C-alpha cells in the first residue's frame, strides 16, 4: 500500500489529509447529532408539565438549557418570562426564535466542510492523474523513445497515475453519502425544534396570561 502511495506522487497526500479530516468530521457529527443531545423525545412534555403552574427557578432553567438544543430553545422562553414578567408574546417568541437560530447553526456545523471535501476530492484525484500522465509522457519524450518505449511499462505508469483518481473517488463517495445523511437528519431536527418551540410558546403564553390574571386579581383585592 505504501509503495502505491509513493508511486502515485505528491497529489495523493492531500487526498489522504482529506480522508482523515472527513473521517474525523463524520465521527464528530455522529456524536453531536444524537437525539439525546438535540431533540430528547420526552423533554417537551416534561417541561410543560413542570412549568404548568409557575416559572421554575433560574437554576432549573440553566439545567434545561444545558440539556440539549431543544432545551436551549425552551429555556430561552422561560428566561425572558422570568426576567421580564411583563414582556409581550412577540418578545418571548423573538427570544425563542433567536435561540432556535443559534441551535440550527450548531447543528449545521461542519456540514459545509464535508460537502467541500466530497466536491474537491475527485478534482484533486483528477489533478494528480493529469500530473502523472504529463510526467510519464514528458519523460518518454525527453529520452526520444516514444516510438520504441515498452508498452507494458507505459501502461503500468498510466495505471499508477490513475490511482489518484480512484483514491479521490474512494474519499468523495462515502463523504457525499454521509453529508446527505447528516443534511437530512439536521433538516428533521430543525423541523422538530420548530414544532416543539411553537407548542411551548403557546404554553408560555397561557402561563403568562394566568400569571397576569392572578397578579391583577391580587392587586384588586382590598387590603
């Protein structure tokens, strides 16, 4: 294997770097895009049940924020109600939307790098093959033996130059598959975050309305 890499020339080394980088990014995305770290299935229902009567303490809100990406969105709505009880529904939704955009940015991290590797690897491999072909025919022309060269030796040189293209495709195809997989997974997570955020926003609006009603009722009672 090492002899093939050496024979293929220097263009194959960038492909090796791309392959190592792509593998690291794939492993990182598998770890980061687990459901437990993005969209825990029971978190929304548990949070609604926990906040049905009142807004939790700041420590509980912080723990919710550290739970997952969904927790960050839910905690943003709770935090603004906790710090600004008289905020409007639009202010609360704006805070949750900002948290959702931040979570979406984190979910999409490194996907552009995977797409770039999948696009660039075949081109790098093709470049290596073209350079190898130029060197092969250039060396034949330099000796003045183009017409008398050994066809088997020439064919071997061409096949060695084609290693770059083959390796570029070997790197690009799995990377493209994983990029498409992660892209679809992120899109599903984003839809789930949006739907969960909308449901929780309606819950917070009802909680805010009840809190204001209770405050007005207490204020109206004679001392």
